[in-house]
């Protein structure tokens, strides 16, 4: 439980510092949308994300209609996976597919968010 709390606090800190002012993509909304996925991506919840996680990932997709929004979402996810060592990269990378979402970038440490 201590590891989950640490991961949650790190997640919130990353969300606070990654975004750029003036973007329509909201880091606060992203926090709410992706937080239910934390237990899945750190390996505490089996092989399937929760319904709340799936709904959050789908909401994230719909909240990134512009290229600038998608770049911000990509940078956020890249920062999370790079900073939270508890996250299992294979779980994070499979999250979009498991939620039935197609985004222009994978969730991984090496993604180029400007493409």
C-alpha cells in the first residue's frame, strides 16, 4: 500500500509540472481520467484495466482533439512512465489497446511526442 501511495503522489507531482499554460488540454482532467489506471499499470489489478480506467482513457482521448493537445498528453504520459519506476512498461503500453483507444503515440519512455 505504501508503494501505491508513493506512486500516486509522484503521479500528482508530474501532472502539476508537465503542462504548458494556455493549452486546452487540462492536466487536472487528465489526473482524474488516468488515476483509476494506476493500480493496473503498476501490476496490482490483474490483466485487465478497471471500467473506471477504461472510461478515463477514453475520456482522455476525447479531450485531445488537436495536435497540440495530443502532444501535451504524450508528454504527460511519457513523464509518468519515465518517473514512476513502479509502472510496468508493458502494462502501460498495452493500456490504450485494452481500453479500445487509438492514439497517435504509444505509452512508452522513448516516444517522440513531437511527431
